[in-house]
C-alpha cells in the first residue's frame, strides 16, 4: 500500500510539483521584470530631473567663458581717480594720446600726441623739432569741440588743468575716450610727469628723466655759485595784457629761484607775480634781469624810459632777452632750456 500510495503520489505529485515550480518561476521572472522596469522608470525620472540642471549649467559655462574672454581683453585696464575725483578707466596700452599743453612731458616719456596744443596755428616753439607732422588744435578761443577732437580718434585724454574740464568739456571729452584731469599739472612738473608716466606705462622713463634733470640742476648750481652767490635776478614778462615780474612758483621762476638758487626781488618774495610799471621800477632790487617778450615791441614803452635805463642791472649790462616759449613752458624740456639760458647769460 505504501508503495502504491508512494507510486501514486509520485505519479500524481510530480506534474503538480512541476506545475508549481513553473508557476513560481514565472512569478519570479515577472516580479524581476516589473522590478527592472520600475528601476528603469525611476532612473529615467531621475535622469529627467537631472537634465534641466545639466542644461541650466550650459549657459553658466558659456557665461563664464565670455567673462573670462572679457577679462583677458581688459586684464591690463585699471581704474584710478584723477585730481577732481573722477573714476578713470586707464587703458593698458594707450597709443593715441591727447594731452594739450602737456606735450613737453609726453615727449620726455617718448610719446608723440595725436594732436598738439596751439595758439592759432603755433604750438610750443621749442618743441616743434620733435612734434614735426603732429597736427595742431587751436586753443585761442577755448578748447576744441568734441567733433574736432573725435577726428583724431584719441584713446586717452589728459587735461593739464581743472579749468580745461569746465563748462561740460569733461563730460563731452570723456565720452570720446577716458579722460584724466589735473588740478594744475604745472604746479609740480616732476610730480605730474610721474603721474603721466604711471598712466601711460612709462614709470621707468619718468624716473630716469627726473634723475637726469636733477643731475643737470646740480651741475648748473655748482657752476652758477661762482658768480651768483648773494645775487638776485628779476624775470620780467612783457605780455599783450601787461607787464609783470614772475615769482618762484611756476615756469622759469621756479627753476631760477627754487632750483638754481638765485635770490628773488622783494616784490615777489612772497608773491607769485607783481605788476611792473614805470613807478615800481626803482623798487626792483635785482642784479640780473631776464626779459620775456611775448609780443614784438611790447618792451619798448618801458625800456625806452629814463627810469629803466637808470636801474643798476641795466647800467651794468646785465639784461638778458630769452625765448618766451621755454621760459613760460611747463615741463623738463622747457626747464632744461631755462637752465642752459641762465648758464649762458651769467657764466659766459
């Protein structure tokens, strides 16, 4: 019986087991398949969630690339404040500079301007050998119009005095090119040269020029000391608007008095200038007189008088006519001419 049952169980149970196993296997496969599909679906969902991030990062990468390109193009640019407090974007390599009345300093640094200051058509006479071919802009009636300046396509503008920036000029010029304004560049020529050198990437040239100039001053002082110790000099300017004596703050007066050490007459001891007339001539206590004549015949009215000819310096033959351009110029080239003229007059 046992065998029969066993046999019967074997005969009848085997198909059932096979069917159950197959069913179980099928369930496992279906479950695995569903699980795999679910996993793919979830992964696809995650990928879809991540895709906007990837797409969003693409513009950021492009923006970064553009920014880096811009940085490379403007890496050498920097912003400085000028004497009037303007923020000025200084180009890395300014190649077309317009700096009216600062041509002396530009040439000292080895820079030729795109156009030069002029009264009428005449620029600084003592610089014309170095400014050959540089067009002039007339300042006799004020600063050139923005339209006139634009024709020269400057990439950097330097104005030597705050007065040049008035009446909307700064606003107009700064739209053409970055514009730096000095309060008064002539007030301290060496300092303004250093500033211009820094602005134009010529710091070393500025320092070298100043060093060379100082050596010239010291050599001249040593030579002049032999004949000028305790002596005074007067610098009398004959201009169309009047006659005046120059003090020691600017132009040739600074060189003669502050640097070469000649004494100042009492009238300009504490003043930067003094009006000169026939009445004050006897008060001019000078051993030497330098005359700066800006207009033909402007001296005659004064120098033909008895008072003029009775002055000790005139009677001694110590009156020296000098070229007005360098003696009224603000730069180391002009100052060098003043030193040369002074040496020639007093030591030769």
